[in-house]
C-alpha cells in the first residue's frame, strides 16, 4: 500500500478530500469529483510544489480513494442520498 509520508502531501490530500466531500454534498457525481481531483493534481504537478515521488504517491492514493464510494457521505450526512440527482 502506498502511504503518504510527506507532510505537504498529507495536507493536500486532506484539502482535496474536504473539497470533494463538499462537492458530493451538493449532488456532484463521481465524474465531477474525478475532474476536480485531476485538476487539483495537475496544478500541483505544474507548480512542482511536491517532489516527484510525493506527487506520484499522492496521485496513487487519490486514484484509489476517489473510486471508493465509502469515502463520501451524501447530502444531510446520509449515504443513501450520495450521487442522487434530485435537486430541489
């Protein structure tokens, strides 16, 4: 298993997790979350904030995490409403 060891990587992972959870709570689906994560990771690559090894590990962890529906909670902290399209 790939673990994040760099403190900056951990901070970026947490920031990405928080942003994706906010998007999921606003009824954004997996494709939207993937697009957001890809953009975030691309920006990190372009700015070279992380060393190449830390960047690669972060990308691997995000790839696994974002595909796991148990990583997110739906609107109203309800798993059953995750990714529902019914917006009022």
